[in-house]
C-alpha cells in the first residue's frame, strides 16, 4: 500500500460523513505523530507537541468565527493519546473537540471477520479497507505475513535491536495476504456508520 494510506482512508471517510451530516469539512492534515515507523524510508513524523499544538491551533483559529465544536476524523493509533491531550487543553478555552478512536471504532467488526493472529499496521484490516476504497493503489504481489512478538513500541527492521518494537522487515505488522474487498466493504461501512453516529451525538449536545 502507498505511504499515504492513512490520508486516503481519512479523505474517503470524511467525504462519506460530510455527505450524510451537515458539517464544515476542513482539509485533511497530511502529517501527524507517527514516530514508530521512522526506520522505513519515506515515513515522516511530527514531534508530539508539534502535532498537538497544530491541532489546537486549527481549532482555536476556527473558533474565532464562532465554531466551538470540532470532530477530528482520526485514522491513526499513535495519534489517539495526543488528540486526547489536545482535547483536554482546548476544553479549558471553552472549545469541545472529539476524535475517532480507531481501535474502539473497529473492535466489534474486527472480532467478527479478522483471521490474522494479530496486527495493527498495513495488516489484514487495512488491506481489506483499501481494497474496497481504492483497490488500484494496492499491489498484492508485495503482501506478506509479517507478525512477530511486540517488544517495546512500534516496528523495527533490525532483528538485533532490543526493545525497539516488533521485528518487521516489510513494515507490516500482521498478515497482509488475507485479501478481501468484500470484508473491506463490511469494515468500511461499519466504520462510516460509527463515525456518523458519533458526530450526530456530538452535534445534539
């Protein structure tokens, strides 16, 4: 899958949600806090505080026009805690910000259809989603199963590097060979509904 997979998924989901709910749709943020993949060429990560402050600055700027509620459609895992920090700090300014907890959002449907031992990055679940959303950018000839015990956080290409994360020469953490656009449709449509329900509930308060 391409390096901008998270962006592709976010763009797709945001447009689906905006077609169902009357919201102002801001441009997708193209960089975030992803420090655990920097051993892989092309990976970019902002510093924790840079990412948090960027999200805050966007919300604060827009709040000057009377907008006091923001929903961040988040497709990352390492960004979840940092978004929580931003939300807490924005609350002190009278601004409410919520965000997608992608692990929570996918947990129930993942239990039903997942076949891999485990994984969270470029794995079975992300492959499913991309085969449904944008199959033309997926090259299944490069798909492998790359799942090793997690030691520390993130992934490493060096099997001798202790406590650096899961060993993964490919950058995959899981089984990317389990291709299924049909399962991708189930995952994506459930995720769209989950986010729409969250946004509507947030708007109603």
